[in-house]
C-alpha cells in the first residue's frame, strides 16, 4: 500500500437561506454551485503553487440533489470552470449528507492502491437554488417502491430526529442547552478567527446591489437563549422536542480537500497535514435513520485499531441536536471533546459539502491544539452514515 496524505481542506463560508417575504436575499443565493466549487479549486491551486495542475487526476465531488444547477456530473463542470486543465476528470457522487466525507475516503483509498497520485474531493449544496427535497417532489415519480414501503416506514429526517430523541431518552432541556451551546461555540470560534485558515471568502452583491465579501458563516445566532428557543414551533411532530433552533440550518456552501501520494508530496514539496487512518460506512434502519453514527464510530475505531479514549476531538454532524446527544450518551463521551467549535445547528448543514467542512475544521483544530487523532461522523438520509478517523502529521 502507498501512503496517502491530506495536503489541505478548505471551504466557502455558509450563506443563509433567502427570505422573500422579508426581502432578504441569502449571501450566496445568486452564485452558481459550479462557481462555488470552481472558486475553491482555484484557491486550492493558488495555495499549492508547487503542485503542477496536470498532476491532479480527478475531482470527486458530492451533491445531494442532483438536478438543475447541480445536475449531470457537476464535478466535471467544476473542473471545466476552474483553472484545472480539461485532462482532469470529474465524478459526482451522492451518499446524502456523508457525501464529501465519502469522496475523501474514495480519493484516499485510490491513492493508497495506486490508482491516483493526486486528486481532490469535496462537495457542494446550493439549498437556495435547489431546495431540500426538490429532487423528489413528484409523488408519482419516486424512487421508493411499494416493496420498500412494505418493509420500512420511510419518514422525513426531522421525524427521525424525534424518534432518536425518544429512543435514547434525550430530554427537551438537553436539546435546548446543546443547541444554545452550539451557537455560543460557533460564535466564539468565529470571533477568535479559528475558521480563517479554512474559509475562502466569497464576493457577492447584497439585496441593495452593494458589493460585499462573505468571510464567515452567516447563520450564527449568538444571542440564542434557552428561553427564546423553547417557545418555537415543533415542525416535525405535534408536541415534539425538535424545533428550528435544534435543527441544522439550510444554507449554501462548498468544500474541497487535496490528497496526494507520498511520492508526489516529496516531489512537489507539499507538507502533509494528515492521513485518513480508517473510514467506515454503516447502514441502519431507515426509520431511525440518524443513529448510524454510533455503529459507524465503533467500526471506524475497530478498523483503525484505536480506542475512543485515543481520540482527541470529535466532529459529530449536528443534523439535529438529538443526533450528537444520542451519540455522546451511548458512547459516554464528554462534550469537552465534541464539536468544540460549534456545529451545523449554528452554522448550517450544506448536505453534499458538510463532510469536508468537518474535515477542514478538524485538521485546523488538531493543529492549533497540537493534538493527534480526530474522528468525524455524519449521519445521512436513508439510514446511512460515514465515519473517518484522521491522524495529524506534525
Ligand atoms: C427546521 C426547519 C424546518 C426550520 O425551517 P424554517 O422554519 O425556515 O426555519 P427558520 O430559520 O425560519 O426558523 C423558524 C423560526 O425560528 C427562529 N429561530 C431559529 N433558530 C433560532 C435560534 N437559534 N434562536 C432564536 N430563534 C430561532 C427563527 O428566527 C424563525 O422565527 P420567525 O418565524 O419569527 O422568523 C429547517 O431548518 C430544516 O428543515 N432543517 C433541517 C434540514 C435537514 O433536514 N437537513 C438534513 C439533516 S440530515
């Protein structure tokens, strides 16, 4: 097996959902998802000028809703829109919310077996242009068959979040407090400049036509309090526990990582930042859907020959507050090591892009704190999860 290294991981800031009734236009709402991806590819090329672009063989790019601006292998459109030569391939994948983490794992594994020497992995989700669910909004043309429905109760993800809360006996108080802490941690990390190395600022025009630059996640609501959010409606279940402030925000963003073989790193003078020690996919019952992060974590650890205690940091995607809460409760992990810079509840969850956003945040955190191992896990629609263990290379 060859050695595969993570050289860099970057992302756009997360732009908010437009609110036409309030006359608000989301920061990135008018920027094409292909442009978001290509902007990151160009930034990655600029950050690593000693790597000739023709050495990059492929871009594996994840999207959740593969229609309209995100249709027809968007990875190839991103390559063609960027400074990369057209000799670089491109393939779009979809493993729902775990998509870009999966893209990284595919690139990493391909480098290890010698199929690539250098490749990029990332993802995008433009939730303003392609609203969540808009790729399956015709009830007569769904991929779900009566045979599947006879076997499984297929429910919306918000309802799964309620089911998870009940299954793991998570209280309203725990959900509210975790949701507030996510906002506080994200705000503190942003103010401290902790995302500066991973965010590539994006220029945009605001609703008044002024030229602006978005250089931070726009969703964060630093003044969130338990009192304010407890009174919010429960959109997924009558008398439920999950409100908008305990759900990941709808947003627009892209992410990108660069992986190379040991030989290319040496040849081009690239400093490896990390390696992927293991990766695990897990399928679970699609009704509960969101607790695949628990068996996924255990499988990734087993595969790596490592223990939970050896992990210095965890990024558990905050699809809904009940997901990380169930994960922490089951695995008995204190919150001090979990999502220390906030999560998707505060900053948003741009489905296809999220995995590599978490990878970027994790590697910067391990470097800043001089730590070694980080575990990233993302639950995904249809009862899927993806989990990666990263080891920082000092
Ligand atoms: C939960 C969800 C339906 C809410 O959508 P929404 O109603 O458009 O959400 P909003 O941001 O408008 O929030 C609703 C209200 O709660 C308020 N609110 C939300 N978060 C808040 C916070 N942290 N503090 C205070 N108020 C908050 C908003 O201000 C808004 O108030 P308003 O109606 O007075 O304007 C949506 O965010 C969602 O579906 N999220 C999950 C996405 C998903 O499934 N992803 C995949 C997961 S695997």
